[in-house]
C-alpha cells in the first residue's frame, strides 16, 4: 500500500513536471508562441473536446446514471463564472476587460487536472500495473495544457510573472494536490462518485474548448488552423486508445 502511494505521488508529480515544461517552453519562446497562439488554441480545443466526448463523457455515464446532470452543471457552472467575471470584473475595471479569456479556461483546466489526481490515486490503489496503464494517456495532454493555460492568461491581460504562477498553480500543481487529497479517501470514492466528478470535469472542458478556444481561433484565422485542430483530435484519440487498453 505504501509503495502504491509513492508511485501515485511520483506519477502525478511527473504529470505536473510535464505541464511545467510546457509553461517553461512557451515562456522562453514567447514571441513564437504568441505568433502561433491560434494554432495552440485549435490544438488544445481538439484535445479537450474530443477527449471529453470520446472518453470522459461515455465513461462517466457508464459509472453514474446521474452523470448527465453533473455534465450540465460543469458546463453551465463555468458559464456562470464567465458571466460573473464579465459583469463584475471586466465592466467595473476596463483595464481587465479581457480577463475572462484567461481565467475561465484556467478554472476549467485546473478542475480537470485536480480530478486527474483522483484517477492516479484510484488506479494505483487497484494495482501498480493498472496504475501505469490507466495513467499512460493522461501525461500526453499535460504539455499542451500548460502551454495553452499560460498563453490564454497572457491574452487575457495578466502580467507575465503572474501568468506563470497562475498557470503553474492551476494546470500543474493541482494534479499532485488532487492525488494527495484523494488518496486517504480512496476507499470512500466509489464508482458513482468518480463518475459524477468525471462528468463535472467533462462539462468544464467542453465549455473551455467550444466557447472559448474555438471562437477565439476563428477570430484570428490562420492557414493551417484546421491541421492544428486535427492534430489535437488525433492526440485525443491516442489518449483514448491508451486508456482503453487499461
């Protein structure tokens, strides 16, 4: 049991490191990143939306008959937060008019990364082999998540240093935090509860991809944006297949 704990912590920390590498890479090639931000948004939208519809939503529906309610709650919950930011932050402080562009995806990705930590805990509690199989696909999407979180915070008007810190806290640190919070409670997190959490997570990711990333990408059309979107969909399919083998 102790070995499983340290393995789960190590893998969830690896996921955080991969996300941090994405943030570090884009920060050190910022001019290139900003020139190609549309491509990153299309790629991230492809990953988030496709992974949600192809894997997270069906899995959650199979685990909890009330999952559609949580899916809807995740989607509209983030929408309400978006409206709150727009009405009470952006309008009252014009210099922060674009804050929602970065903050809303940050919340959605942060919640998803936190629940990823739950998955690490549960998988390694079942067995070491199951843990490695179940988490192989998770690490694949961490790198682009770090990149897009940081870039969107910058586009939302957040200063570089603050964007770096927020992206690290939301996209990277939340995964080992989710693992540490959930591991002592893992015997109480039954199939139904995990299904509800996954559905909630899927709702937020679909909102981020469909209402934030794709519309922003369409406002700044780029020649190969469809290729980037297709690349994101392909990565999502690889993640789904790798999880399916687990």
